[in-house]
């Protein structure tokens, strides 16, 4: 079995996707706690905002590694999430620190429901991506013989 660059990129993608799944679960739990009035919005935003840039950067790095390996199909499958993340960060509320969640806006019913829906969609996308990357990793290792 030969270990190619693309196999290495898929291995890194598997690790980063596992981390992104954790971030998505944390996102869903945090907004569920806000929805049920179990936590204060300031505390939740202070715990969620530091996770935004690592999530976006790790997803971007993962996709760049795979593109450099020559797999354009995976790039095009990830492109909508990349564009969504870029636009969301570009249009974030004016804040003094990094992050996209403003405690004054987060308790708005529409924003809360949209963020919950976004968390579930990202969780589903990352779960499907994880198994796709696992399949691609194995098939790349097998085909490199």
C-alpha cells in the first residue's frame, strides 16, 4: 500500500471533521440551553465566540489540503459551507472581539431558531462528511497500489 498526499489529506480531514462534529454538538447544546433559559446569553456567547474562528479555519484548511491533493469533487461538496461561513463571518455584528454571536441579538426568537437550525444542519453535514472522508481515505489507499 502506498501512502499518497491525498491519503494524508483525507486522514487530516477525518481528524478535523471529528473536531468539527464536536463544535457542532457544542453549538446545538449551547443554543438549546439558551432556548430553555438554562444559561445566560452573555455566558453562552463568551463560550461560543472563541470556537468560531477555529471552526472556520479548520474547515478551510481541510478543504485546501484536499484541493491540493487534486480532489475537486470534495471541494465542490464543501464549497457551500465555506461560502456560508465566510459570509456569516463577514456580516457579523460589530464587536470588540472575534466571534459572531452578540448576546443582545441571540435571544431574539428568529435568531435563536436560525442558529439551532444551522447547528443541526452543520452537524448532519459533518457526520456525512466524516464517513465520506473515511470511504475516500480507504479507497485512496487501496487504489494507490
